[in-house]
C-alpha cells in the first residue's frame, strides 16, 4: 500500500514547524497515543494545549466501544486532558449513527442485539435505537439444553422477531450463550455489524484481546465478515467529516497502530498521517511495513520541540 519513506520528526524543529503548518485539524487516536491504561504520557496535555493555542482543531477518535462519548470525556478529564463531548468520536457512536441514519431497516426489524458493553447501549439510546442483549444479566449465564431447543426452533422467547441487526464490540462478559444467540440471529437474516475489528488493545504496558477477538468466532462460523464501523472503516471517516465539516487535505490522523489509525488516514485521503512509537506499532512497522505514515515521532510530546 505504501512505498514512501516516512519522515522522522523527533528532534527536527524546522521539520516539526513545517509539518504542523500544513494542518488545521488533528484527529487523535487515544490509547497508545495520549495514554496507556490509566497513565497519561508525559507532555500530552501540553501538546494538545500547544495545538489549540495555535488554532488547530482537536478531535479524539477511538475504537474503544466500551465507553460512550460522555464516559470518554470523564476519562479524559480524569487524566487531566480538557475536552468536550463534541470533540469525541467513538466506534460505538459511529455504529449508532450508521444504524439510525444510514441503514434502511423495516419498521418491524429495527431492534439491535448487542454483544458489548454499556458504551454501545448509551450511544444507541442517544439515537433512539431499540436494543436487547448487551449488559442484560439474562445473557450473562451458561447456556442450557432448553436454550439450544429454543434457539434452534427460533422460538420468540429466545429470538426476538424484531431484531434486524447484530452489533458486536468488545465484551468483557462474552460467553457461549451470547455467541450462539448472535449466530442464530445472523443466520436468520440479521445484519452483521462490528464496532471495530482490532485484534488487540494496549493496557498497563501490555496487550490484551481486542474487539476483533469477539467477532472472530462469528466470522469463523458464518464464513463472512461484519461491516466494521470503527477505524479504518471509511464509514467512520465519512461520519466524522459530516459532523466536523473539515477539509481533508488540511487534516492529519495521529495514531500508534499502522493497520488501523494510519490506514484510516491514508484511505481517507487526509493530508497527513503521523505515527507515534508509544503504542502498538514499531519503528520497523512504520518505516518498512505495508502501511506507512507520512511522518513519525517517538512520542506525541515531541511536537513540543517545534517551539510554537
């Protein structure tokens, strides 16, 4: 996909100044760029303040579907990062917009079966989309012989006939009952959506299973992929552009993961992509990999070296 050699900007004051001058809008991935787990990287707050003080618009773009935009604002504030709900764009919000405003669902098939956490539920409510599943305790249990019978026959006590969509995100209580129920809905015609398909997520200085690990069993069973609505999906980019009305040639995507964040910016034809080495991807990934940013830094705080 990429053949260019990314520019290494750490320590290059003139290069940093030239790079920053090209853009009016910066789209930021969060975990791995601004923080890791509950630890804010040194210089994050000062870097965002620098950009804002120089007239740059900041948008936080996250594939984490477990939190709503309101939850994310609380997290940002708890980490000392000033923000507003309107500056935040999450995969759960992207999926909710897609379901409520883009999908053409019959009136009797508007309900969503959720495999995921409360972030998805909050955003679906914000768009007045009815749903079941999610954090409902009724689905947080072992499957029984009776469940098998009811699911196999499509009994309405097990499969709601109004469900037209299955939406899968990261689920900390994923189990066989949820998997079997989602499988039966999709087999019977429900649309298969995923908030995102990240294989892993960074936390506490290590990696853990991401939302893609929840979709993977269903993909294996069904023999088809879901429509993914987080990075690098361009459905998400279109929704962000529609909300913020920016010039893509004057926008830059900043991220730590080449195959999601950087691909997102490149396929979205943004004016720039900026990789940071504080998260998933390595220097080798950025310099020699299939998906390469236009430029990269050791950490986001290296932008402070621009002296702006």
